[in-house]
C-alpha cells in the first residue's frame, strides 16, 4: 500500500537560514514552496557577523570612493577558491556579485558604505565596509579592494541580514513549517527524490512548543562561546523533540533543496574528516549537525572537501599586531602576518603541536594597547586583553623572551635578523608581508604572545566546516559518485560544495549561501517533473538519526 503524504508542495526546502531563505524566494516565483526548519529559522546565519563578500563595483564601494572590478575580484578569489569550483563558476559569481548585493538590498537587507581604515577581523559599529580577506597579500595578482559588506546593525549583524530574507520568503508566498526536523529523504522506485520524512512539534502542547523555542534560543549564544554549556542547555530541547514530536511525510512535486548547514556540531564527523580540529570552537548552531549531508549520501550523493575546515587565528584587532612576527617553536616564521585569520589558522595548525607565538617589541605593544578601545567590539576586546596580558611573556632581549616562551632562541634570533636585513636592504619580506606593514622590532623589552590553536575559553580558535554534497555548478542539483544527477535533489549553502569550500575569507560563506541558494531554488522550481509522486510505493533510505 502507498502511504499518503501529510503535506505537499512543488519545492520543499530543508533549512531556513540564508541559503534556504534565498532558495525559497527564488522558487516561490513560480512554484508552491514549503520550508522546513528544526528550530525557529535563522541557523548559523542569524548568529553570524552578517558579512557578505561582494565586489566589482557595489553601491557601497562607489560611495566610499573604491574602484573595483569583477575581474580583479575573480583574480584574487582564484587564489583562495582553488579548485573547489570551476573557473567559469567563479567568474559568474564575481560578475553577478554587485547585482547580488542590490538584490539583497531590494529585499530589505541594510548595508552601509562607511569604510574601515585599518586591518581587523570584524569592524566596529562605526564601519561597515572593510578588507575582509587577504587582498593586500595578493596585490601582485589583483588590485586590492575592501569587499566585506557588513549588514547595518549594532553588534554582530547576522540577524539584520537574516530577518529581512525570512520576511521576503514569506512575502513571496513560501510557507514555513518550524520546529520540524527532517531526517530522511524519500525516493520513488526510479530513484527520484519525492519527499522528506520528518518529525514535527506542530500539534504538540503549546507549552512544549514554547519551551522548545525558548530553550533553543537560550542555548545558542552560550554555545558560541562555551560549547559544553551550549550542549547542556540544549539537552532539554532534544528531549522535547523525542518525547512530543510526531512523524510527518512531506511530498515534493519538483524538487527538494537541502540547505541544512554544515557539520561543525557533529563530533563524529569532525573527528573523522578533520581530526586536527580538537580544541577549537565550533561556529554554528545545533542544526549544523551534518544531517543534510547525511540525507544526501543515503540516496547516493557524492561529497567533496569534507576535510576542508576553516580554523581562525586573527592577529588583529588591534591592527598594530600585524607588524609582529608569527613564529613556531623553532623560531621560524609561520606565514605572512597580514593574511586573513583563516589562512593564519591553517598555517598554525600545520606547526609542531599547533603552537605559534607573535613577537612584538615595546613600541608595537604600546600601540596595540592604545588601539584596544577604538578598534574592538566587546568580544574582540575580551580576547585581545587576554592575549596581551595573560598569554604574553616578556624579557629584555629576543633570546631571553624565546627561552621564557619555550621557543628556540637561536632560531628566533636568526628569523629576526633576516626580517630586519631584508627591510634594510629594500628586499621583499621573507614571508611575503606587504612592505607597508613591515615594522622594525628594535625597542626592548620584547614579548611573545601565544596564538596557538588550543582550548582557551577567552582566546578560542573558531572552526567552520566548508565541504558538503557535490552539485552541478549550473543548477545546484546534487550529483552521484559517478557524476550523474540525483533526480529531484538540490543543495545549497554549507550543505553543498561551493565557492568557499577550499578556503574561507569573511563574508564568502554568506555570499555563497545567497549565490547557491538562489541557483538551487530557481532550478528546483523550473523542473517540470511528472505527476505528483505517490502512485508507487516510496522507497525510504536508512534513518540517520
């Protein structure tokens, strides 16, 4: 016998963050859309910094007097993106970038043109356009330009980005079913994805739905800073789901879009694919549990770049610290200190025991202290003060400070000499630091600040997963291992391999969520499909939960 669908739509979108909302907006232009979300929507987008990487002459760049081109943007990003996507896909992303930001503004997302004049991991509430990557380090490849567009709001701006998109999706006609956890794709006899098996709290007592919503919200922010506390606070949420949710089967006439985030909160997947991430701080919410990726693989989907994770070690703010020398335990340079925090984190992870220290002199240290209040938001200030006071050792000479920190004194002295010799001789910095950021370290006492990747509540190393399901880069349709398409299945955002799946700079993930979400939504809605699947027995995959 054929089991009936409890609900149906043309396009079913799993996940209601930026990628899911953008998919829903595009699909709703020509189809009936139903969006599912385990919690109340927003996902990692709502708790993010709300930065979108965009260029090629956006309105904000023009107002700030910044000249940029899609070609320059593509030339730079080709150094970051690697082979995660095809060159033509990257060019399309860059060519459409300025229009993408206009599209977001037309749907109510606010942006601002105030330019940040210094190096930072995230601008204060005075600035909303900044250099959010390693553009200066690749000035020999492309003219650098600020392309980090932070949504206009105080504090972290993720909610200011997400809320208008969610409202736009509903205004476009998409229905949203919250507190509904998708756990399995349903396929027909021909292998086509025809629906989603879920468990929902719809119909549960009002106190259950209220408690589930409030307890989840309470667990998210603490979990961003103290993961163990976040997990403890989330246990009642999971219990309410187990105790009061009921099964529902939702049919999809033309397509299912998986936009359920990454897997940074799945400890087993992290251990398997990214074992070097121990001691890091997961960036995401409990919804980033890999469920979208697992649902795809259980119907034959291929994955890619699951071993690519982004570990962050920002030196700035305060911006003066970019002038220091980042060294490993042997005293050797780790990388160009002006690189973006993910590139620095990647380099530190490859160091022996993941240990690295920043050498500064008295002049740089004093300048860094002076910049603290002006250049930081509260969470940056807490971390910077910890690093400058607790995780710093000082001494009158380079050799003595090396011994205090456990760094090889001879190796560090040789590194400092090579650094100064290159600067004095007018030669390029040995590690590639741009000439304008090279600072002499000649005023004792000297300090070594610990920028290692290890578990430290006040100075954590955040981590973000980048890989996902492989997709057709023209349509967003999910691919099998042999390259064939999975009929009726699409993926977007961090559930899919995308623009940022090799390396990350601030704003590139959210920009990819918009780019890939819109692509998947359009494609899923435009598939003609046959009559509504239900005349034959659906074939269910293994339940991953």
